[in-house]
């Protein structure tokens, strides 16, 4: 067979026999071609194999490999027929080892930080009293059970919506990102009273490789775009992930995240208990002080009443000493004598006043009699009046035939005008 035919058969055998393998090694000779493809060599210190990651694949890889870092790749073994060289076509690539993980972490962190996605002003406050909590984690992991136990024990009014996901291994970052997106989409279908108030995204502790899904750049962007505020709870207290940096709030552990949510309700209940205790103390103190005031008032009242009774008894004794029979008889005689003198003075004054007023009345009657028109009649004069009672002063006031009344000293006359002269 020809070389071409041989290489083709070898290529077919290699691709059928090694269609999906995981390989770990150190990156050397890394080249990012202008075409967008990556070319490098994997070396374990004893052997090496050429590797290629095509442009259509490497855009999904969230960090750029560097020479000297250890990586874990998944791919298939093939043969480059033109040169007869065996190579590994990379389909997935992850950092491996502490140094590689740290380099990849810093690379992703620098990219997101340059875009301002870690800015404090972007972080939203966690609702004061969440009533519905979304949890994004593995349903079988310890993290979910810790969250469930804390919320059940400390915040019985909080309900939980679990979005199950993978938290480790290939595809876990995409699974977590999809769960966050699904909860946000689900939240849009709920009414205001049923909406999810906060998300807890995380898992329990593990090795740096185990926690690597939470350093995924796409997941970080999904957390920042979430309409629901996010609490990141990845690993242990000392572990920090990209998710921790970009979330609205970071909790050291899943249990701590649940306590942050439950603590609001527990704080309120604890505060109410404190208020109840303080109120009971105030009431007891006021009742005690009121009792003292009542006792003091009662004592003062008894003292005042006793003093009043004693003063009344003294006044009564004083009055009683002044009201002996001899004293009363002497005072009665003196009062009778005074009354007789006053009565005599009254009689004398009354007689004198009556005499004076009688004399004055006689004088006034004499004057009145002298001025009375009737006195003129005694001297022969008369008073002539018309029929309607008007005093006649002028003969022109009447005409022949008018009726007149004439008053004399004794009696009256009815007359008729026969004639008049002016």
C-alpha cells in the first residue's frame, strides 16, 4: 500500500480506538495561531504528544492555556496524514494542579474585573425578610441538606425552590448556569406574592479541581445578569471562587448562607422577645413604684385624717368650754337688753320720720291744690269741651249746631252752639 493508504488506515484505527480519552500533562510550545486555532504539546516529563484545539472549540474554554501549566484535556487521538504524526484533537480543557488553577483563576478574574463586573455599586441588597429562597446545588449533596436543616429550624416561614444541578465535573458549570437562568425565567411567571426573593448558589467543600465549575466565566456573567439577588456559598470559609466575587453577597459555607437568610427572621423574633422582656420589666417596675406611691398616699391620708380629727376635737373642746349654762344665760340677758334698746330706737326713729314725711306731704298737697284747674272753678269759671273731649279755647273751633260739654265747680252741662263771635 502507499504511504497515504497506510496513514489513512492508521488514522482510522486510532480514531476508533481512542475516540474519547482524558489526558493530563504540562503545556509546552503553546501557539495561538492567527486562524484562531491553538497548537501545543502535552508533556509528562517522559513522553509527549502534539495537541490541537480548533477555533470552533476553544471559544468555549474560559481561560487561555500558558506554557508550564498542567491541564486535563478530553479529546480523540488521530493521525495527521500529511506528516504521519500522531496528535490529540482537544474537545475540552481544564487547568489541573494548584498552579494551573491559580493562573486560570487570575486570568478569568482579570477579564471580568476589567469590565467592572465586580464593582460594589452593582451588588444588590439582599431582601430584609426573604419569604421564598431559590437553591442551586446538587440535590444529593451535603450543601442542600445543610441549607434545608438551617432554614427549617430557624425560619419556618421561608419556602425553598430547588433547582437541581451538577456541581462537579465536565459540564457542571453549564448545568449551574442553566439552573440560574431557569429560576429567573420561572420567577417571571409568578405573581408578586410568590416570587423568589434570593438565590443561594453553591456546594460543599472539595479540592480546587472539584470547585472549579464556580470559576467559570459564563457562569459568572449569568450570576451578574440574574434578576434575583444572589448569595454565593462555595466550599469552605477559606475558599474563594469567581462566583463569590461577582455575587451580590458571599457566604463562607452553604450553612452560613442559610443563616444569613434565616437570621433576619430569627433576629426579628429575638428582638420581639427582648421587647417583651423589657416591657415586662418596665411594667413590674411601674407596678412596684405605684405600690410605693399608694402606700405613701395611704400613710399621708391617714396622717392628714388623724390631724384633722385632732384639730376638730380641740375646736370642739374650745367651743364647749365657752358654752357653759352661766355663760349662755349672761349672753342671753345681754342680747335681750341690746334688743330692747334697739327696739326703742326703732320706734322713736319711725315716729320722727313719719311726722316729717306727713308735714312735707301736706305742703306738697297744698301746692298741688293751688295749681289744680278745679280750684279755678270754685271762683266761677268753667271748662268747655267739644264733643270729642278737646278743651275749647277759640270760638272759631266750633260752628252753629256743634255739641259742647261744660264742666262747672259742681256738675256738668250739655250745650249746643247757637252762634259764635270772634
